[in-house]
């Protein structure tokens, strides 16, 4: 008994009907993605890791003697009530016999862009500002970006902070940039839409080429095959 592969030619009306269904699906996916919550993972520039949320570590030593240490990281940028917020967290350890206090009046966030450095005025905080001797505490500061922030031109953020110690104030700054996930080979997805330029917010229309988690926008006519394994 002969076996083989048989190709069945669809009638033109049925074929074009199926194509219209595929087109409608792509448009629907694009519309849903365009309305999705915008977010971006960040990493501290001082960190040796490039993973999302990677933090930086500092010794608190205003006069050379180490009084404690602090870790600074960001929980990322995300959309909240139609605005973009950036969260920065600190974990502070006190090795002295007196309190260490995070001075919010000496803390702030600046938006770094191609044209200017813009300070963020609106902030809220949650956590313990004063760390008693021998303790370790955490605090998160949330900054709401101005409504007209051009995220396409944002290159990163700079967080400056101050800790009041028995030896005087200790000041520092921590810069944040996008976290890049390079975890796989190139592949092509005609159904993915995303990215305001380099910073990764909002929709751009057209299929995308991927290398791991990083996307590269392509023209609709560009094609690529999955890598051989």
C-alpha cells in the first residue's frame, strides 16, 4: 500500500477567509499589547551583575571607619495611574552604638536624557528611616515621573542619597540603567509588538527580531529562521 504526503488545495474563498482571520488575530494582539501596562527592569550601574534588579553595595564610612553598609537597588519602572513610577530600595545595616538615619531631604532622583538632567519632585516612602544599633532595615522610595516625560529619550536615572551617622553625613549617588537579558539565540516573532525606542516602553508596530530577551524591530518583509540546536 503506497503512502505519502498529500497536499489539499483550499478553494480561493476559503484560503482568503483564513488569511483574513490571521490578519485579524495579529491586529487584536497588537491592540491588546498596546494597552498593556508599561514596565522596565533596571540595574545599578555599580553592580557587577547585569541581571534585572541588580543592586550596588557601599560601606558607610564618612571618616574612613566603617559604621555599617547599605545596598541600593531598583524595583524598576512601571505604569501606575497612567504615569510612570520608579521605585528605589535601600537595605541599611548599623554596626555602631548610635542610630543611622536615611535623610530624605538629602535624597532625590534625576532623569538622565539626551538633552538635560531633570529632577523628579514627587516622591513617597515606605519603611524604617532610622536604623537602631545592631539592626538592619529596608526602605523603598517611589518617584512619580512628570507626565510629559519623553521616555524615548531617557538614558537612565541617577539616585542620590544621604545617611546621617555619628561621624557626620555620608552622601553618595547610584545610577541605574536598563537591565539586558541576553539568554538565547535569535528568533523571529510576527506577533510581538513593543518598545518605545531604546527604553522599552509602549508599542511600536511591526514584527520583531529577538536575541534572548532583547528585541530588535524589523520590517514586515524581514524573515529569519530559528537557530539550529
